[in-house]
C-alpha cells in the first residue's frame, strides 16, 4: 500500500511515518512538505492513501484534495489539522475526506483508520479497477493523439473519426503559465484539473498538456450553456488558485478538426505578444480585424465584449485591442458605441418606433444609459434629435 503524507511540520511527518511502519512493513510511505512536492509524488507513484495537513505553503490541504480528486478518484483522503473548527471538518467531509484528525494524532486512531482503509482498498472489485485503468488508458490515448494533432505532428495511419465524432463543433482554450525562473509543476497540475472539471460542468471535452508552460482545452458546451459562461468560470477559478501570472486565449467556434493545428498556431502567436507592435501589422493580424469588423456590424445589437470578439478571431484580447486601434484609429469600445448610435439615428427617423424599442435594437437594455450615451456624442437627447429631424424634413418639403 502506497501512502503519502503531506505536512509542512517535520515532527508530524516523521511521527505518522513511524506509526504506519509499525502497522505494516509492507506499506510504502512517501512524504512531502508542500503541495508542489505532493503533486510530483502523485504523478510519479500509484498512491492509495493521502494524509494531508490543511495549512501548507503555497496551497492548503483542502484545495489540494479538491483539485486532485478528479484525476485520482480512487485515492482515499485523510485530512489532518491543528484546528478543531467545525467548518474545516465539514468542508473536508464534503470534499470526500474519509476522516478528519486533530493534531497531535493518536496512534490508536491512526492505526485503526489505516487498517480500515487498507482492507477497503484490497476489497475493491477487481473488474472495477480494470475498468478504471481502461478508461484512463483510453483518455491518455485520446489526449496523446490530440496533442500531436495540435502540434502539427504526424499521427500516422490513425483513424480519428471515432475520436472526433462527439465534437462536431468545439472551442479551444489555451492557458499560458508565466512562472519566470520558478517551476510551474504545481500550477500546471492546478490548471489541468480545474479546467477539466469546468469542461465537464459546462459541456464535454478534455485537456491536454501542450508543453511545460501551455495547456490546451477543448470544449463543446452543453445545449443551454453560453461559452462566455464557461470562459468566465475559468477566469474566476484560475485567478483564485494560481499564484503566478497566466494568460487565457480562446478560439472561436470551429467545426473542422483538421483546422486545429492552424488555430493553435494563431493562439500561440497571440500568447507570445509582448506589447504594442512597432510597425503596422500585415497578413493574418490585419485579416483578423477585417473579420472582426464584419462580425461587429452583423451583431452590433448583441452583447459584444472585447473578449468575445477577440475569441471570434482567435486572438488574445490585449493583442486584439492593439490591432483594432491600429487598424480603425478608434478604441474597440468607442467604435462599437459609435456604430450603435449611428444606427439609432437612422431608427429615430421612424416615428412609429418607441425610444425603448430603438435602444433595445441597437444593443442597449437600459433606456437611461442609451439616452446618456446619445447625448454625450451628439449634444442632444434622442427625443430632441427626433424632433429636430422632423422639423428639418418638414422644411425641406415646404410644409413648414
């Protein structure tokens, strides 16, 4: 039985280690003084039981357990802590911990618990374990194939039809970690597990490790899910868990798996952008802005965040913003506002349309906000503009 002890207190680690050795010499014990080291052990060893302290440097034990359970569902977790607060124990049980032990840990209690879990693990159904291994093997095969495909490498004679049949349309998300001179092993582990969990929550798909700094996720959102919901959830969760800088780059909707290498290449180019370009960009960047402008004109009445339009053309939002201003001479928000208000001026010439209806047609759900923006740009309220235009039309007809 392989047992991992994750605790930053040396005396606690050594004490638990001695007790477990006394229980059975067959138990192999691994120790870690922080979450990053524990992650390395989980990846390299087949761990059956983890005893984790709540308070550790970098990441607390409850977060460590939460993000690890999806990838290692068979592991039995025991939480140890110096805190007797009920909320800690309650959260530990909610996350699936088998017990919550207070320091100092009694030898009798620990012995009893390890013996019980050992018996439970040994009695696990052999077929069930084989099934888990088969699913894991298929997952690794699928992710390995996709990683090669995304990298533009040859996949030989592999027939990927069965592999892609569930993903007739999909979005890609690339997470780039920026650890500086530090190791990003823990952060890589966090992203892989958090992103996988969110993909399952909002649709179906998977995550692959592209390289040490990049992870690539594929998602086909559920029928009632907007991709923006998934993107916001990714941002919120990774901002909470990660302690180093990172970037998120999203693609637009794709319906052709064979375009994945080109999409990933453009995402990598966007993630590599470091500040404003010195010369006007030509080629793919300029083409991307043309596509974006066409999309905006077709969808100006919808909610059009900078992030959404950047995803449509597969660009990092900061990079897209730079290119957009360079191409149009206007900031993105200024451009969209002008487009909407120019359309509103045309609609105001129709006396049969109510102001609230016009505001909604050009993308404003709040009538008051629409009026403020209109007056700011034209020094007239929509009503004043409509009245002025009516008078002008009557005069031009000679009826006034």
